[in-house]
C-alpha cells in the first residue's frame, strides 16, 4: 500500500491553487459560468408554452369552443376561410396547427414534427370540446377528428434526431477548430504564415477549407448514424441535409478560430464549452420547442446558428423540403453567421502579430 505524505500532497495542491490564481480567465469562468447556465436552464425548463400560431376556421356551431381557444394567451389565432388554407399554411411552416369547426365536428390539423406543440394544441382543443359538450343538454360524443399534415407516425427520437445531428457536428467542429488554432499559435506555425505573402483572408480561408474535409466526413458519418442507426426518416434529399450541416460546420469553424484568440491553452478552450455549446442546447429547440422558452430570453435563440440549422434539418428530413423551401430564413441566417465570424476571425489575426 502506497503511503500518503500529507505535506507533499499539500505542496502539490498549493501549486495548483497558485496557478489558478494567476489565471483570472479561468477563475471568471469557474465563478460565473455555472450562474449563467443555471439561469438559462431554470428559465427554459420553467417556461410555459407561448407564441403557438394556431389557425382557426369557423364554420359555425362551436361558439363556446371558439371563445375558449381565443381566451388562451399562449395561442396566436389566425382566422382562415377554409381547411385547405390551413393545410397550405401548415405545410409552409407558418402555422403550428389549425382547428376547423364544422357543425357536429371539430377537425384538428397538426404538424407532429414538434410533438410538444402538437400535443399542446390537441389537448387544448379536446378540453374546449369537452367543456362545450358539458354545457349542452345531452352529450354530443367525441367531436374531435385529428388529422396530421406531417408526422402522424413520428416518435420523439424522429423529432429531435435532426437537431441532435446539427448539435453533434457543431460541437466537435467548434472544439477541434479552436484547439487546432491554439496549437498553431503555441507552436509558432501561425506566426510563420503571418510573415509570409499570404493575406489574412487567405490564411483563414485555407484553414476553413482544410477543416471542411474532416467536417464533411464527420457530417456524413453522423447523418448515416441518425438515419440508419436510429431510424430517423429522410424524406428530403440527403445532399440537401448534408449541405445544411456543412454550412453549420463552416460557421462552427470560424467561430472556433475566433474564440481561440481568447485562449492560451487547450484547457482554456474546453472552458468555453459551457458558454458556447450549452446555450445552443438550451435555447435552440434541440430538446424542446422555442415556444416553451420564455419570451424575454427567446430573442437570444434567433442569434444562435443551431436554431436555424435545427429548423432546416427538420424541414428536410421530416417534411421533404428542398433548398428553396429553407433558403429564408434558415440558410440565409447560417450564411450571415458564417460571414460575420469569418470577418471577425480574420481581423483578430492582427492581434497575434502586434
């Protein structure tokens, strides 16, 4: 049995403490990162569903149900003229669902690519129909007829699988790029490039292009695992899904190169994970829809690339969308994110030479 020398152990512990005391960035992350993360998780998990866009076709005979649905503050009601209008808007992603009221029948049209939202709509419609039936002299029976525009056979893994695909690629691409840039700086390779005839744009473009090969390999592998390993459907083109993931990966590459400027070691790069990756998990609709995130935090979601990648991948894989269908806002937002951080990463190279 190895004897433990308390004094020598204490010397090692004090050395570690002194090193951490000199690293103010690490102390700051250790202190404030848990506060930020617990705040995000707390609000995201405790938020009620809001901002659900519900179409309503009033064909008469259900005044109480209509009043009940109109009184739900979580629903934004859009009044429509026909059931076909509701189907078209749900197909375009402009409605989360619709309630079509006809004498003696209530038809609930749902988009099950988000099970939480479709479940909330169906539950409220059933509750309103039950209240209406109870107010009458005799029970009218079950008035609800459910119809799924998308995803009648989807399970939870099917709805979160596309978002997880984007998250995995974003996570590993960001970490690999940031660590590689830190290593290039520590070894002096980047400074050699800086004194060469290469411009800063060419240097960053070269790194992005080089990393893109591995991002392509990682994206294709992850896509195969999600679709064949877990059975997530692929109703659109696999090439379109791969294009979305590659554009997201390109954004993660330039984001990693940008944040590598604020790290002096691989250990400090890992400390960025709670501040960069975790908000993507909490606020981008990976596990729960954006409608369940409190409204005062929700604007942050629309600044994060995984929000748009998740929406685009769900549209391609679960609805069969093509590139024109997801061009605005998803692909446009991902492209803007890439260009902004590409410019930021290029400008930050100047600081390494000064």
